[in-house]
């Protein structure tokens, strides 16, 4: 999910590429939970290969891919807010309507099908972000980062308090994780205000991608340390028969200190993973021409993530649903990878002719209360990205007669229309 205006999308390639990679990770992590595998149902023992693959993917992606998406939501929110202000619009009203539509039209129905949905949670948290946007977009550039640190520090205590007040239910997660998610949004707001993302920054040398990469690694190490400390200092309470003591919700009783450390570890590992992957992708598209060309092929997928995310659930239910409890875990990961190969090919062809993904068009049209232009004018060709500047390969319309106005000639969507963006909008858990 993203609010990045189109001019920012073409300027900074790594935003779309990173979003595409994060979505791949999110859906890979979701595949075994949309439909239970044979191993999870106890019908099949885990092989050594299955354990290695599952553990490796979990270490690389679990929590981290979702954190990347949350940071990118914060980036896109700031860029879109600025775009609305420049056009003389009402950014707060547009942003509130945007996330209300996301939650009610896409999130809640998806939550009824898959209880691991994250769209509803993101929409709820983004609505709380709306009144904070003037604060986050003004003043010192480090203000959003300071806000993120405050939210991250408060998140473990808020989660512990909310867990004690709310009844045990799957929807409880929608509420208890709001402070942490809002913190990740603020990290994205900080990143969006960096001079490297300013208009005209181009290929100006910057150490920020490398700093993000190494800082992310350090936070990952601290996160694993916090997780280890939770096990060492607050061991699980065991009964006389050696079985963990269960609470009223049927789950093992977890000491308060352990809950706080686990929540802290989640923030550190998620934030560290987000900074590491964003820094790595950014560094590659700026410094390595071959990597920029390879990664740039994922940009169309990164501009269609709402469609991709919801389509993945539909495909998993259709393909694997009849085999629930029977399909091996490795086969599930295989289905997920095959889905993304097909989705990437579809996104590339679609974006060559149309401005927005199908669900992105619906979402944006409802946000701005009018149909958004879809077709590109004339045939299109795709520019090769400049790896040094990080420019996204933007479709270039064929020449048209001077008497025929091109869509978006007066900004986007018309003389007074809202910004039209072919950006992604989709997220998921774990």
C-alpha cells in the first residue's frame, strides 16, 4: 500500500522495487496460513529439507517483509501529502477517505476470509496517522524519527496493557499492534524527508543506503539478543507434569517481563530488517547497473501490490484449498513462487498499456470520488533505468497531435484533478 505520487515513483526506483520484494516475502510467509499444510495438520512429518527451507525463509522474511511495507506506507503518505498541498487540495480529507476505503472495502472482507489479513490493521493505523501529518511533515527532519522512537518505546507497555483489557480474539491484534505500526509509519516519514528523496536529488552521492544497511544489521542482532534474554530471564512457567501452564485463553502463561522483551525484540528485528533490505535495494539500484536492470523488472509488480496481495489469497484458496491438510509445505512455497512469476509477467504487460492496477484503480477512484484515467495515450515504450540516479523505467507515450491533450497534462487527471499514481497498495502479515 502506498500513496507515492507518480513523479516520486519515477524518481526513486528503489521504492517500487523494494515494495515488490517485500510483497513477495509477505505472501510467501502467508502461504502456509491461508491453507494449512500436511505438516501443520500432523499428516506428514517434516523432512530435513522442509525444515531448512521453512526456517531459512522465516529468518530472512518473517516480520521483516511486513516492516518494509509499513515503512514504505509512511514514505508514500508524506509524498502524497505534499503533492496534495502543492495542488491546493485538502490532504487530510483525501487521506482519511483513502484509508477508510482501504479498510472497509478491501480489508474487512479479506479479514473474513483470511484472519491473517493486515489491510484492516494498516487502514486503522493510517487513519490515526492523519492528524499527525502536519507535525511529521513540518519542523526538523528528525522529528518523525523522534516520534518513531517514542512509539517504539511505548509499544511493549501498550501491548501488555491492551492484552490485559481486551478479550482473546483474532481481531485483538488489529488494536494491540497499532503503536508499533505507527512507529514504522513514522520511520517512513523520516525517510521521505531525507534530502536524498528530494526533487532533483538524482544521483547525488550519499552514504545513507550503506548506513541503513549496517544499522539494520545491528538492530537485528540486538533483537535476537532481546529474544534470548526473554527465554533466559523469564522462562515459561511449567506445571508439575512438565507441561506449560495454560491461561484462560488456552495459551501458555507468559510472564510480563517476557512479553515486554518479546515485543521489543519484534520491533528491533522488524525495524532492523526493514532498514537492511531498503538500504540494500537502494544501494544496488544506485551503484550496480546489472542489479538495477534485474531489480527494475520488478517495479511494475511493486506498483500493483493491492491487486497482487488479494489475488494471492484467492489463488491459494482455489489451488490449495481442496488439498488443505494434505498439501506439503514445500509445495505451498512452490505455488507461491509460481504465482509471483505469473503476477510479475502480468504486471509488466498491464503497466505497459494501463496506468493503474485493477484494484488500485477502484481504490483511487473511490478515494477521489471520480473515475481515474486508465489508458495510456498511444503506444508506449519503456526507458532503461539509470542505475546511478535510481530512475524508474517510466512508460513514455508516443507523440500525439498538439490538438489532442494528453491525460494528466494539467497535473494528473485534469486541471484540478488529484494525483494519479500507478503505485502499489497491498500488505499482509507475519
